[in-house]
C-alpha cells in the first residue's frame, strides 16, 4: 500500500449503487488509497411487487465494489434515520412547514453517525462520498490540527454542485471528508464509468426527490402518517371562502391548486398557510405579487468554517443566498435579529419562500452554512396594499 502525499492510507467511501459513488471509489483506489466501500441502508420500503427498493441499490453497490476490487460492507441506520430525519420531517409537515430531509440527513446521518461508524469500525483516516463539492484543502486533510479550519467550496460542475445539501455539516466532519468528484463534470464521471466497464451503472437513472417517497404520490404517502385536519381555502384578494381541504400538510407554497373553480377565479396558487386556523390562502396567477417576498427570517446559520466578519457585532453582512438548489445565488444582506434569528434581505424578490426550508449562504465559491427559514417578510402584495392605504 502506497501512503499518499496527504498522509492518508485507508478511506471509507460511501457507495449508493449510483455512478457518482462508484467513480469516487475508483478514483481513490487509483490514487493508492486502501478503499472500503460501505452501503448505508436508511429506509425500509417495498415497491408494488414487494421488493425492497434499497436492496436493488445495495446489489449495484456490491457489484461496483467487486468490479473495481475493493471490500464491500453494508450498514443499517434505519432507526437513526427514523429518529433524526423522518420523525422531525413529519412534525414539520404537521405544522405546515416544508423541511428538507436531504440536508438533515447529511448533517445527522451521513456526516455524523455514518462517518463516526466508518472511522471507528474500519480504522479509517477519512471518509469519502460522491457529492459534487470541494474543500479548501482537497486531499491534504488537517488530521488532528484543530488550529486551522476547512472551507466548503462549490464544485467545478456548477450545474451539479451539491454544497446546498452539505450546508449543515459540521467543521469537525468536514475535516475528515474527501470529495473525489469536486473537480469533475458529470459527463466526465459517466465517461470514466463507461471506460472501466461500469456502463450499466453509468446508464442507471439518477435518483431524484425524497428517498422515502420513491415513485409514489406524495400526498398519498404523507397521508399514511398524518391525520386529516380540514380547513378553508380563502381568496387573498376578496377574503372569500372558495373551498375546503383536508390538511395544510398536503400543500406547499407556490403550488397550483386544482380543486378550485378555475372558471370563476382562473388558475390559483397557494400563497400562504395558517397553522392555527388551518386556512390555505390562494391567489390568481402564478406571478401574483402575494407569491413574492424580498425578506425572510431564519435561525442563526450553522457556519461551517466561521461566521462572516462583524456578524456577532451586529454588522450587516453582504453575501449570496440560495433557497432552492436549482436557483442561482442572489445577493443579499444578513444581520442578526434577536438572540437566535437573522433577517435576510434579498436584492430581488423570490417566489414561494417557504418556512422549514433552508436559506443557504455563500461568499463567492465558498458555502458558509445555512439556517432554517422561520417566517417570511411582507409579500409584494401586502406592501402594495399598505401603500394604497397610506395614500388614501
């Protein structure tokens, strides 16, 4: 075994059965690391014919490890996932919020429980995953050096960059993580897989959406766990009750509402939900001003490396923010607002800012961290109404 220039020998690579983790493990082995592939099972769910969906991925992960010549192990974290990810997910949905389980899973499972297990069980020097991200130290991990820190950086492939989903991981975890795909584009990753005989894995359909929902209809899925709570559907402009529903947890902000008389109101979209009254507020048109906000409040972010200069002193910090992974970063200002909140003012309004989601903050290519959105500021419609009232 050749000891790498980074001083590392053994690396545990999380393998999912997909092309990204497969190529990550291959790259590490080619660089001379002693690689162990570990498949993490987080959810027990069967498809329509009774086959456990994760078993298919596990078999693919095992095939990959055998093909590239590294040991394979499977570990079960179903209980941890239920307690740390799924139960809080249900609670947030019951309250009308829309959480992001992928961010929570990365913080509490992959880069915490799984990482600690991997490091101890296999006496590993580091853990690797197939995420598209980079760090400021690359392979030169600061093992045991607590005087310095590691920054989380965007991937070279900006379209596949996954720092959004990694925005809650701790500095301690990041110090012992490798991201072999950080400098590669997705097309290059698929090409490598094909060249080394993993064509089937390269052509495998990419998994999207929430892992425990799979291909099922989300309202039907969530309805298995949450009791119906009927409420009214109210028109934002008239205050008129135009219908009823069976629970705010079935709906998200910005969603088109199909069971409303569109002949009378036109196409209507959800602009607000009230957890106390269980009312849903709707507005006509996908670009109605009640759907847009230029300000929101969030929990104080978990800063990955360190907080922006002057943040603790109450200074306004100029950063960039993302609410959804697919959106571009928007310039914003961030300032403390009380003990545990920040006020975020965006350079331009965003559509359907949703409590429970994360505001992820950047400074150029560095992902600084993220905080859970707690509430929105006034919508453009509310500001317009306020202005009209003042002018009267």
